[in-house]
C-alpha cells in the first residue's frame, strides 16, 4: 500500500461522500466560499506582516495625486 495521507483513491472517496451529503448543485458554492475564506486569511496574514511595505506603496500614489491637483 502506498504511503501518504491523501492518495487518489482517498480523494475519490472523499469527493463521493461530499457529493452524497451536499449534492452536486451545492458543491460549487461551498468551494467558492472555502476559496474566498482561504484567500482572505492569506491577505490578512500578508497585510499584518508587511504594513511597512504597504505604506511605501501608498506614498507615491499620494505624491501623484497632489501633483495632479496642482495642475
């Protein structure tokens, strides 16, 4: 028997159980919600750690806005 936690046969069984429980119409909505949740979590992690980098990106925008207002 192959090693590893999630082998292809395991993934097929999990998919079959998910289809049985939620139905094929509900699975895309669940996948979308899960993807958005993971994306939001990653954005929150990156945003909290690199606050200095985001401030540096905002500074040139502020300078450009001021120069366009003066014209």
